[in-house]
C-alpha cells in the first residue's frame, strides 16, 4: 500500500517533469485505441446491419396471375421440404397491393387509376442464415423458377455473402493495422518512460546503493507507463464518443432511411472498461520494458 | 567485522587494483585507508559495498562472504551499510530534507518514521535550519554533512566514506572527522579512505597505507 503510494507519487512527478514527451506517448496510445475503438464500433454496427438484413425476406418467389391452386401447393411443398428454408409466407395479390399502398402512400392513387392490381402473388422466403450453402440455394432458386405457375425468383443472398466477405476482409486488415499501432504505442511509451528514467539516473543509482528492493526501483516506471496508457485510452474514448455524437446527430436519420438501421450503437460500459484496461496494459508493457533497461 | 583474505581485484589487462590484500577490522573500530592516488582505496570500498566482486580471495562482513550473496541478500546487506561519496551524490532536484528522507522512503519505511529519522540526523549534523534548501545552494562542507546525514539515516552498523574531506579546507575536514568519531563512539564501525595524512595524525586512529593494491604500512 505504502509502496503503491510511493510508485504513484514518483510516477506522477516524473510524468509532470517530462510532460511533453509524456503527451507524445499518450497521443500514440490515443491514436492506437481510437483506431481500435473506431473499428470495433463500425464492426458492431455493420454486424447489426447484416443481422437485420439477414432477417428480412431473402427470396421472393413470384407467381403468375394464372397459377392454379395445385401449382401453388406444389411450390409450397417444395419450400416446406427444403432444409435451406427457415420460414416462408404467402402474400396474395390483395395483400401485396395493401402493403404497397401502405408503404407508398403517394402512389396509392396510381393503382386505383390502373383499374387492376398489377402486383403478383408471392412467397416470401427466409433462408437459414447459417446455411452457407450457396450452390444449394442456387439450385433451389433454379428449380423453383422452372416450376409451373412461377413467374420469377429473386434473392439477394449472393449480394449479402459478398458483403460478409468484404466485412471479413476489412476485419483482417484492421486487426493487422491495430496490432502494428499497438506495438508502436507500447514502444513509444517505453522510450518516453526510459527518457524520464535517464533524467533520474542519480536517484536510481542511490536506490541501488542503499539496498532498495527491485520492485521499488521498477514500480514507478511501470506505474508511469500504466498512467500514460490509461490517460491515452480515456482520450480515445472521449474522441470516439464525440465522433459518435456528431455522427448520430448529423447522419442518424439519414442512415435510418437509407439502410434501415435505427440509430448507431456505442460501447457498453463493459467494453469501455476493457478499452481503458487495454490502454493500461499497453502502457504497462512499455513501463516494464523501460524498467528492465534501468540498471 | 570485516575480514579480507588474499583479496585481489584485476581490471582489464592484468592491472591489479588490489593485490593479495589481507586485513581485519574489528567491530566498533575506526580505520583509515590511505595511500597515493591509484593505490586501490576506492576499489576496496567498492568491493565492500558489493558494487564489484573480487577477482580472487574472500571478503567477509559479519561472517557473510560478499561473493556468495544473492540479489535479495545484497539489498539487505546494503541496508546495513552507510556510504559517503567524495562527490556527495546528492540529488539536486530534491531539498536537503528530501535527500535525507529519500533513503527510508525508497526502503519502504512509514512516512512518519521517514520524517522523524531524517529530522534527527539533520539535527545531529547541525543542518536542521537548512532543511528546505536545495543542495547546490549549500557550501561544500554543508553538502558533505548532508551526505553523512543520509548515510546515517538508516542506523547502519558500518559506515564507509571515500575521501569525505577531499574538497574541504582543513578546519572543515576536522569538523567532518569529528562527526565520524561521534558515529564511531556510538558503536558503529567506520572505514574512511583519505590521502590526507595530516588529518589522520590529528584524529589519531589506526591507518592502513596502501600502495599498488597492497598494504605497505600499518600504524
Ligand atoms: N573501473 C576500472 N577499470 C579499470 N581500472 C580501474 C577501474 N577502477 C580503478 N581502476 C584502476 O585501479 C587502480 C586503483 O584505483 P582506485 O580508484 O581504487 O584508487 P584510489 O586509491 O581510490 O585513488 P584516488 O586516491 O585517486 O582516489 C588504479 O590504477 C585505477 O586506474
Ligand atoms: Mg579513490
């Protein structure tokens, strides 16, 4: 306890003494964690978006207007039998029109003028999101489109898969960049702490000569690194939160309209804590590296 | 308390700083090490503080062979030794009081005891009124007294001093020596390296004269 107090007092004084260099170290930690946090936020929101899209109807099987009840039943049986199908729903011509008029109130008059219902009846099919079997889905779509009474089959699974692939790629690249920035931040902290140590080599020599325990000699450097990392992490969180607030205020409604995402998500308190702890860990590594160099 | 047996210290290329040195210092004794420049006085004190290890021979302090100490034991051994450097080695950024309190502080002593001990020794060397000054604002003699106060703050059983009067005029030198005599009178073993023969004569204690790493005279 007393040792901790000593570590913090020394580390605080040393930070203040070398505040310019310390600011640099804190900045690198901030940049590193900002990138990490930005990536995590984008990732979380893209995940939500993908999940939402995956929920939406993925395959529409449009029927011809003159499809017979048997033909419709055959299509229904095919869908019910397929392991790739999670659920499906029949939307009759009347239902489709009602939906259209509800969704596009401006155009409601148009359908009245036409005098007839231009919308086809359809099965709206949800595929199992875990089913990565693209070939199977393609085969299902092909056989359905050839079935009698079916006008057209549309599905956006392919597009979704490409999106998922792109997201995965983005994830990989970001992780590499974040790792590099993280190492750079730890090294900067190490060098700045070591620089601060050089300013007090006389103290360290006396500590050695009077028999001060190794923990007492190294502790302040580790604490100094941890403080730099922690402050850097708080800075990153603050920047991220500001960015998040601006993005929500400016683009929130636009995003909701364009891609159907109702608001952006920020970190949970647990996640924020993890980020700060992560920054401290990076700083701790830097402090340890510097402390090992001090003899 | 100190027993050296056939002690040698060789630096690079066969330069003997100490050569086959044997000596004994009793507990509670006050001993001078003297001799010309390069005789090996500082080398012996460095071995005593376990800053370096002997090349040959044994150096025993209180029955412990300094060559056999593990790192933790080195720390605890050093805590029982007070050292006064010729160049003082005071920390210029810290006040006189902080310099002295630094030792108990980095040994993890409670804060109240740090302050009490530091104040006691500063009073003892007669500098309690300069507690808040910075070392560089003090005279050489005052700085040396601070360095001595710092060496004593942890109640060592042994005090080592390397040329503690090297930069001081004769009157001040004698004053400093009186401090060491007082420490010694309280039972602490004292070893002082100096080439000031006049000073040794005035203090009148045992003196070991070294030359080229060997004892050439005992008086
Ligand atoms: N680190 C070192 N590396 C090489 N040689 C050294 C080293 N330290 C001391 N020496 C040599 O060892 C010999 C003894 O040196 P030492 O410093 O012990 O002498 P001294 O008696 O303290 O002299 P002075 O009165 O000048 O302080 C000298 O010849 C010196 O050059
Ligand atoms: Mg010397």
